C-alpha cells in the first residue's frame, strides 16, 4: 500500500513545530499556526543535500522516487536548508546526478532561521510586507497564512525559480503578489510597505528599500561581505528617510544577492618582490575566528582570501582586494609569529589592525553591540552608538574603505 503522504507530512510538520517550540526558537502562536499549516514538502519536491564525501563538496539529489516517500518527507521536514539550484542553472530532474563543487544559488532555508526572521519582523494583522527573494515560495506562504495573500508581495530575480514558486503557491492555495525582477530595486508600485524582509544577503542596504518602507516601518536583512556574513540587522525608518538599527545576531547567513556577488576572478597574485614586509601579531585565523572575522569583514569590505604555498613551499595566505588591487600576504615566522607583506593603494593589514585595536579598546564587544545607519548619501556600521567608531559599507556611491 502506498504511503499516505498527507498524513505523514502533517505528523512531521507538527513534530518540527513542537521541536522549535521546545528548543525556544518559536514563540508566537500565530507563527506556530502557520508552520503547522503550510506544507513545506510541496515546496521541496526535489532538492539536494550536502553529503559527507571527502574532497570537494558533494551534493546528493533527494526525491520521493530516489529515496522513498517517507525518507523524502523526513528530510523535507528536517531543520535543514534544502538546495534547489546551483550556479543559476536549472537541474534536469528527469535524471538527477550527484553534483560536485557547485555553488548553491537557490534553496529552502532551514525552518529555524525562517521562523527567527519572521518573528523578528514584528508583523501585526493588517500590515503589508515586501519580500526580497521568493526562492521556493515557502516563506511567502507562511506570511500569506499569517496575514493574507493580498498583503504579501514577493520579488524573485530568477524567472525559472519564480515560475516554480508561483506554481507551488497556487497549488497550495496561496496567491501573493509575485514579481519577477531585480529585488534590489524593490517594488515602487506597491509602496509604501510596513515591512521589508530580504532572504538574500546584501553588501549594503539598497536605498530603494528605505524609500519603499513607510516611516516607522522595519527592514530586516542580512548584511554580508565577500569573506563572510556580518549578521541579521533590523532597521527602523524615520521621517527623514534614514534607516537605523542594530544587529540582532551574527549567525544567519544567506546566499549573497546575485547583483552584489563577488567577481569570478580573485585578482592578480602579487609577485614575491611586491609590497613591504613587517611583523604582525595576527595570523590568518583572525579572518575566520568568531567576532574577529566580523571586524575583519568590516575593515576590508572588498577583500577575499585563500591559502596556497609559494613557489618555495612556504605556506601563504593571500588577502586580495579586487576593488583596488591592494593585497596582504601572510607567512609564518615560527612559534605563532607572523609576517605580512602588503602593497597597493590601501595597506589592508594596517586597516585591519587599526580596526581590531578599536574593537578591543572597546572591550571586544559582540556583534550585537554594533549598529547600522543608512542614508541616501552613505551607509555605516557603528560600534556602541551612531556617533561611535564606524566603518563604511561598500555602497555604489562610496568607495569601499576602512574605519573612519
């Protein structure tokens, strides 16, 4: 006898909801009702999950036909991100194969993060919301259940992704306003919105989102750079067209908006004679360590890094800024000592060390002690208070820079 998909899915949906409540990750009765009602499995009929295979990241396809109905449903209602597209290309689901070393470009975000963001959005009955990044349509469905479909607008830049989401939403009985277009441009036709939420990461907050969110309204988005995510920030719009708020946490990480993604090329590797060398107390771990990495991303917004041996076999970490051709190269000196060689128009490692000094002088605060101010002219991340030490975000109108 064939498995009863509806019965199994309902049971798993309630189990997932109870798990989130029990873990203290879901508090609102309204969002609990939405999570129990919206069938996530309908939005992830086919997806990929990361495997434990050694070497390059390997992704395995998951469908009911491949793994069985019950296992597919179990994974659909797990608290995991389920990938539905790689490298902006559609997947041939008539004969899916494992995928190696690809870059995910669309997914159904793990429910823990979805619920966290929706609760932090502080929605109330009657509000309107603009979602940037429809993806599978699951988040839009939850908001339709919480509000009503005529209160929800969702924008997706990828036509194929948008078409799948529209079909699924219609099949599930939800009909939000769906737009295919540049989410960074927002939706002036439906503005002003009470709330704006982005399910993609951005290097800076598009000012059009501020213009399209009413005074007193909120923008919830993840700020990130090319090295790492900075975290989730909630901004309140004032009557002068300024958006300001603090980081809620530094955990969430979304795929970066395609329009702001890093160039394919990392840039030119400097020759061994380029730049000036000196000692430094910081090694490459400072780029990835908790909190240190947050400050590093603020200090070097246009940089990326990688490690590889030099021609003589010396292990090197290269920090390259593709926006201005500045560089820093780290090499070990033994006994946890390091040397840095840097060159170009910006002394990247000097900027980083100065930023770390500022942060440590303030007591090495958590990212939640940082905030963001967005105006039409500039965007800054500040420490402690808006008048405190600050770092520019790399907006189109400003050159990426260090602390100011």
